[in-house]
C-alpha cells in the first residue's frame, strides 16, 4: 500500500502560499537537505528529491492548478489514481485529459470525458486520524475501519448477474449522451435510457441490484511516517470507493489531527517546554532534566543568576523532519523556558535563613538585584521630572 505526502506539506507551506513564499521555502529546505551537505545520508537524498519534485510542480501555474484539483493523480498515467478532489468521479487517461477537463470550457471545449460510456472512477474518501505527539514523533502503524462502497464480489462490480453481461445502449450507441437540435443549436444531454452509463443491464445482479457496489466495512493497515504535523494530508492510493461498472477505485486521504500535549508545544520541528526551577538553582546554578519524546532525558545546564523566562536550546532533541531523521539527522531542537518558582510552606529554619539573607541583601543594594535597582532609579527620575 503506497502513501504520498502532500506537496505543500513537503515544502512546509500553506495551500494558498504565493510564489515568493514557495521559492523561499524551497531554497531553505534544498540547502538543508542537499546531498553535498549530508554525505552518505540516504534519507537526506530522498528528502531533497521529494522537495525538488514538489517545487517543480507547484512553481508552474498550470501544474499547480492540476495538483490542487486532482492531487498526485494529476501526474499518474493510466487514469488509475487521483480524482476531482473529494467526491470526484471522473476518469482520465493522462496529463492532457486533465488540462482539457480544467481549461477546456475556456479554450473551446475539449474531448468528451471518459467514463460516460460505462465504467467510472470511484469517489475519494476522507478519514480524520487522531494521533498523540509521541506517535507523531516515532510514526504509527494505524489500523483503520471505514465504511466504503466496495465492488460487489458476485458480479465483480459489473452490476450484471454472474454469467451475463451488459449490452451497449441502443439509444445513445454506448456514448451515454444523446444530441438534440433546438433551432440553430445542437444540445447534448444525458441519455434517458441508460442514464449516462452507456450500457443496459437486462439481468441485474441480485446481490447489488445492478449497482455493481455494496456498502461494507473495510479494515486497512496504514503506516503513518514519523514527523507528521497537525493537518498533514496523506494519500492512500486506490483505497477509496470502488468505481461503478468495474471502474477504478478512488483514493483515501488521511488528515492528521494531533492531540494537545501536557508538556510540549510544537512549532514545525521545534518543541517548546516550560520547566520550573527553584530560587536556589536560579541563583547558584545547576542542572535540570527534561524528559524527551524519545524516552531519554535532556540535561539542561542552568548558569548562576538565571532569570525567569530565560530560554535554553537543546540541539537535535525536537521533532523529526517529515520523512527525515535518519542517521541521527533531520531533527529539530528542544527549547526549554525556565520559570523561577517561589517556595511555599517554609519551615522555621528556612524562614530564618531567608530573613538572614534578606538582611545581608540590603547592604548589597543594586548588586544582587540590578534590574530592581534600575527600576527604582528610573522611578525616582520620573518623580523628579514631575516636581520640577
């Protein structure tokens, strides 16, 4: 079962991004994943090829229009992939047919759409997949159960009773449409005899009543790559609804939704965490341990005199890049922001020590707390200005 990552996701851009944004993002990613910068890293080479392919499509207005409408199937020959978005039921034979479908009405028409003579491509399906941040970090083998219109097994999706077959419609000669003249104009409409199918089933299958499809539950096993983000779209080819009259199946699109995490917030491949530290650690310095998503701890060294809100960056301990992260590379950073916590429920001895420290601190005004001293100096200057 193949999966294809959305081109916009590969370039880390929104679907409506303008050309300059696409170009800037491509240059940044190409520089990061270029094989010359990652010698011997097969994953980096594959990532570079993928983003180059994505940019090659999205920088071209016509290719981008086709991709936005049909997805990856816009560039798949043979009509077996992609459709007209979600719910599309068009079948096409290649890239030329796609552009005739999109721009034909503005360019004087185009060839008749395939699928009018009987077999039609099935509809695409959407599945919302909820994942934890831990699952997004390591990837997930997901088992999905979906309701889908599947091909009827007794008639193999033809709609005709086993041992029989459909015959061409004599009203439209198998075209699915008939022409009618109204004054000076010729008008095409759906054939009233076969309802556009181009075929007549004289003896329908009793299992599907001639539809060729039946509703059923289907279980799929899908490998979700690590590094997916909230909103990532993944295409699972040929796992949508079965086509009518033996036509090809549509595709299944997975939309990833990440649950909120109790410790981390994510921005791209960067993870953010807030860690409380004691007054003594902030004043004297020390080390704290932050649990990572890789089930290992990140050790953060706290220098003496650290103020609340100070951020520390731990390289390579963030999220893996989508389809990257092999050979120890391709990971973002972990940013830890410390907050100095005021102690509560002091013992008698602790209070005595703090009172002693407070008394000593009074003699070191401006030295231990320079920001506080500066604040009051500015306040005094403001008062003097008001009284002058």
